[in-house]
C-alpha cells in the first residue's frame, strides 16, 4: 500500500524526493520478492532493483549538500563522498539494468550500503537510542542492504 501511496504522491507532486521514496520501498519489495518468486522473475527483479539504484544515485546528486551533511564529520571531502556514492549507486543500477555482471554489481551495492549502516546509521541510533526516526532509518538501511545482497545472490539461491 505504501508503493500505491508513493505513486499517488508522484502523480500530484512529481519530484526527485517522491521518486526516492518510491525507489526505497520498491528496492525493499524486490528484496522480499527474491525469496518468494521463481527463477523466471530474476531478470525483472534485477531490473527493478537496478532502476531503484539509479534513482538513489540521482538523489545523491540532486541533494548533494544534504547527502554530504550525513557523511560522518571525521571523513574528509564529504561532498566528494556524496558524489562518489551517487555515482556508484547509478553505475550499479545501470549494470543491473543491462545485466552486466549483476552478481558483482549487487555485491558492490550491498557492501556500500553496509558501510552506510556501520559508519552512519548504527552510530546515530546508538547515540540516540530513543529517537524513533534514527531507529527507523537504521531499519530501512538494514533492509536495503539485505535487499541488495539478496538481488546479488539470487541466481545462487536457485541452484
């Protein structure tokens, strides 16, 4: 139902932000679907996750200052990191859409998202254990990481 809500929001007020929300929920749905569908859906699920990754990349460029502000202060060149991670998201997405080394592309996405969890979201949640927003963001980041891993290993799960 959240995807349906996202589609309504996009219809009334299309923006990168509303598309990003749809992409996040779509990526989690694809990850869940990899556990339930048959092998004939692998291509569609891989392409769907790839499209979500492209949207993640676009959002890193459109909201580069916001993304850079989320990068831990102890890391240098925070804006460059925002652009780099956006380029990686988009590159992984294109690789998945074109079915070029989808396992490796999915593993790169999963590793990068896992680094977000470990370097950003987990410390934030530990620092504010009663902040529901930080806990929710941590949960979403973990689910997105797991989804990327499931998409990357999908063909192996079917053997």
